């Protein structure tokens, strides 16, 4: 089963609060509803000999490409960030993905909605 990293939102996945994630639109292009993935804490940059920490098995509900600027406050909560708003999320996303401010309003993202189907295998 393919793995998807949730390094920035590990706690929200562990608490089953996160049900949406946004990714670079060039990634996860073949993902479709019904696909199952293993949610992991981190997959890249692990020290030699380390293993991934599995968090849950998730099932994809929907996938679409949309402008990052379309995010609303409800989806920020679904992203696992209670108490934050859409403007905060856009700034955080751009900072972590190295997107310069002028490109924020033209940036597309792949919005992936999922549900939890079982605890980590």
C-alpha cells in the first residue's frame, strides 16, 4: 500500500481530526476515490536504519485540483488546524512549500479528502 506523509499534521491525524490535505498538483495525479493509503508521520529524511511510523489507513473520498486561495475557514479545520483561518493557512502552506508571495493567488493545489478506515497496520 502506498504511503502519504503527514509530518506537519501528525497530531491531527492521530486524533482523527484531519480529513483533508492539500498537496502540489504535480503529485498524487493518479489518486482516485476508493484508493487506500497508509498515513505515516514522515517518509523522507529519516536517519539510516529508521523505519516509518504508521499512523492510520485512510481511504480517499475525493480528489481535485483547485486554487489554494479557494480554501475557506471550514476546510482549514478539516486540514487539522482548529483556531486558524484561511489567510493563516495560505501563508503557512506557501512558507513550507517555498512559494513567493506574488504567486499565492495563482497557485493550484491538489485537494485530497479522505476518511479513516483503520488504525495503523
